[in-house]
């Protein structure tokens, strides 16, 4: 499944070639343009499904795993299904109407989870995970048409002239996403070639847990930030304010999760994966710290897209693409922990350059403000959770250990945050109210 995830991650880059983000970034979209964009998006999604279907045997051959072929074929249907409802979701987000989108995604996630569990208990093995993903995508698309369409139907019209102005931004964004996906998945690609499947599995599960946290938390914040910044992109002061609030909210929300995982890695693994995965404890700790720094880099995507600078994002990721593979190749010589240390080291080294080349030119945020918004929540979380860790050392039952630790660290984290990170609370109220606004 880790190998399937790499392929699907690359495929996702091409599902709409960036035109939906261009659609959100633009404020003067006509109905004719929207209809043409819809059909173009569907063309890309269906075309991608057919492409993966055709290439599945060759992809399986690259990984040296014939069992991948049917898995990839089934997984490829997600692209076409998603394309049918993607623009409806983007339209709601463009209008800052996030509540129905959130409801749809929650229902879809639960539906996919239930389907995966039923399939797993029926003996479907790894196919259960793919079935869950297909059910999730199908549910999102069906509910999008039922709830978000609000009577809208695309015209039977496609004109290249309608979409031409979107393709420049969209093409740069698609190229950037492709390069970014290479950077995101290159550790699995190298691991798939250099490590045994069992070692890759031991590495990929804690890694996937880190990405799942980002997938649950970050979009809630960054998906609001993108359309907000797009609306005020001409006002640098407002852009800077929204970006720093988004960054602070992301860091403050993620910090207790990642720091908690780092402190209580054995308990988390025992509860979520079982004792047989305890060998991945040190990996999970390293990847949790890396995950925090990676998550705080996500809001810059909202800044770049909102300001229409997909080209700058592409240049940054191309530079990273030149640096990441050799660094990870070197780390892979020392096994899975070498890979994890390489990821963490690279994230730390690129912290200041990321501010200098991406944040500073677009919103003029200072390094001090940028660092405080990122590091302060992590320090608060370390104090709160470190205290809870020390007080709960006598507990041996992992469930009781975690429950008591949460009861101690939760109020402590919130209390310290109210004193030292008041901006977080103000930003939550402001961005939440804007995220629910419909006009």
C-alpha cells in the first residue's frame, strides 16, 4: 500500500492540472469559463484513470511486485470519480462556505472507514484500504452534487479560449505539485529500491501516521487561508496578517499532537498499531519532530497561491528536488532511521531559507515574527507535555498512561497558550467566523 500511495500521490498532481486553484485565485470567472473548466477537469481525471490502468503492469515491474497491478487498477478509478465533484468543492471554498464541505468530507471519511473495516473483516487484505479510498471519493462526489451544486449544471460547452488564461497559472502549479510530490515521496521511492519490503513497511506506517495528522489538521486552516489571501492580495499588510495568523494557528494546533507523539511514541504505537510494531518507536519520534516542521511549512502554499505565485513555488521545489534525493540516498545507507534523520535534518536546515525566499518577498514578514509564530507553540507544548510525561512515568498500562497524560497536559497547554500565545485564540475566532461566512 505504501507503493500504491506513491503512485496515487503523483497521479493526484495531474487530476486537474492546477486549473481549479486558478479558478479560486481569479475573481472574474464567467459561467462559460466555469463550464469549460469543468469539462477540462473531467477530461484530465478520466484521462489519468486510463493512463494508470495502462501503466499499472510497468509500475509494478519497477517495484518488482506483481501484486501491485490489480491494486493500482482499482485505485486509479479515484481520479475520474474525484474530478466529477472537485469544482463544486472549490466553488464553495472560494465563497468561504466551508461548513457543508466539512460535513461532506466527514461523512465521506466515515463511509470510507466503515467500508475498509468491513472489507478487512471479509478477508480482502490490502484491498480493504483501496476499497475505503474509492468509497470515500465516491461519497464526496455524490454529496457535492446533492448539497453544493445548488442547481448549477455545466453548459454543454468547451472552448479553449475560455480556459487559456487559467492554464498558465494552472500549468505552473501542476509542475510545482509534481516536483513537490517527488520531494514528498522520494524517501519511499528510494526505500522501495534500497530496503526490504518489511523495512519499508516498518518505516511507512509511522510516516503515514504523521501525514494523516497533517491531512486532518492543516487543510482546515490552510484551505481558509488561500481564498482569504486571494481576496486581499493587493493589500500587503492584510496578507501578512492573514499569513502569520494561519502559520500560528497551524503550529499551535499541530504542536501538542506531534510533541505528544514524540514523548509517548511507545504508547501510541501499542494502541494504534500493536506491540509487534514497537521496533518503530524511534522512527516515530524522529518523524513526529520532522512532521511538525513540515506542517508549519504548509501555510506558505496558501500565501503563494493566494498571491498567484505558483512560479515561485515551482522554483523553490526544483531547488529542493536537487538537494533531497542525494541527502536521502545517503541517509538510506543507514537504514530506516537514516532516512528519518535525513528528513529531519533537511527540514531544520531549510527553515530560514524558506522564510527568506518565499515569505519575506510576498508579505514582508520579519524573521522574528515568522520564528515566533512557528517555534513558540512547540516550546509551550514541550513544557506542558514534558511535565505530563514526568508525572505519569509510574503508569504501565498504555491506555491509562495516555489518558492521564492528556488530562494533565491539555489544560496546561491551553493555559500557557492563553498567557503566551494569545494571538492563537484571537486568530481562531477571526478565521473561524470568516471560514463560515457565505458572502
